C-alpha cells in the first residue's frame, strides 16, 4: 500500500512539474510574441498561438488569466496582419486573412475585432477593383466591384466604378444598369454624362446595323441624361435619309442651339434651308438662307433667296 501511495505521489509531482513547465513555456512564448509584434506580426501570432496552447495545458490559476490575454491579442494580431497585406496590395490574401480574423474573433468573443474585419472586406475589393481599372484590366475589375455591391448593395461609388469598367468591355447594357444604380445611391451628378454616352454608343451601333428606329430611341434616351449636339446631328441624319424633313430640321436646330459656333455650323444652316425649301417651307428656307450672309455659302444662299 505504501508503494501505491508513493507511486501516486510521484505521478502527482510529475504532473505539477509538467504543468509548471507548460506555464513557463507559455510565458516565454507570450513574451516572444510581444517582442515580435512590432517587427514581424506573423512571427508574433505564431508565438501567441503557441503560448495559448501551453497555458491551456496548465492547471495553475494564473494560466487561466493568460489564456484570456492570448484570446484577446490573437484576433487583433491576425487583423493587423490583414491590414499589412491590404497596404501591400495583397488583396486576395488579405480577404482570406480577414475571414480568419473574423472567425477567430467570434470564437474568442472579440466582437469588435470581428466586426472590423468583416467591415474591411468590401474596402479590399474596392481597392482591388480600382487598381485593376488603373492597370486597364477592366474584365478582372468587374468581379471585384460586383463583390463590393454584393456586400454593400447601396454603395453608389462601387456601382459607378462597376459601370465604368463594364462600359470599357463593350457591355453597354450592363454599364447602363450599373450607372442607374449609382445614380440611385447618390452618384447622380457623375452618371448623367456616362449614361448619355452609353446610349449614344448604343444608338451608333443600331444605326450601323440599319436599325434606325432603335437608333433614334437610343439617341433620344441619351439626350434625356445630357443633351449633346452629336446626338441631335445623328438623329437629323436619320430623319433626312428617311424623308422626314420636319423632324430633321428640328433636330438640326437643336444641334445649332447646343453648338452655335460649331465648325460645320454654316453647312448645317445650309442643310436646314435646303431641306425646308425642298419640303415647301419657304419661311424657314428664307430665314436660314439669310443666316448664311458672310459665310462660304453666301453666294449660293443669295441665289436661292432670289428664286424664293
């Protein structure tokens, strides 16, 4: 019996000694982590994780306090590593690290760290997309901005950049959808010209394909967002070719209203006058022939006025 008690005592003493060794090893690892925190956060994290394992194996009352300290510092250290990765443009790696920071923080009850980590993810995708736009890699910028609006559905700036990247790939309908969302969420002042340009390009494509009605509809939509002389000139050209003189004249007038000093203003005035004359609108023809006095078409205009 004495031998049994002696054996039990020996085992207990060994357990105490092992626990003490674990505790001391934990302290050393924790201190190493604290020392490395400023120079190498990854090394610091590994030390804190090692310290946590050592303290969890201890029976000392002080070990429980150190476990708590480790669980406080580990999530914030992972978050700091993610921030360094963001600043170093390691965007994909940063997203993975942020996910780890959020998961560990939730496991350890560090809710503020978890919230900050989750909140940084859209920012990472925004920065990634912006860097890709700068590099003119529009196709790969698109999914980055799509991820931003997936996480923050009311981020007008992300929709704006998504639209710009999409427009550069030739997907005008996709760009229009993004710009409309951007306008809905506070970017209306920046989307007018972009939407106008998208519809102008759609009209030009339809015009090239011989779809004149679609082209006019697109040009008119373009002018709803921002009136441009070019859109009115293209509308006038279509109406002229289709024999709709009155519509053509009104479109040419709008062109001159927007660009009164256009290089081809004299040619447009002559076109209005001649179109009106051909349509039997003598009053308009006379009005616009008179506007050609002092221009390169002055002699022709004078001759036509005499016939009228």
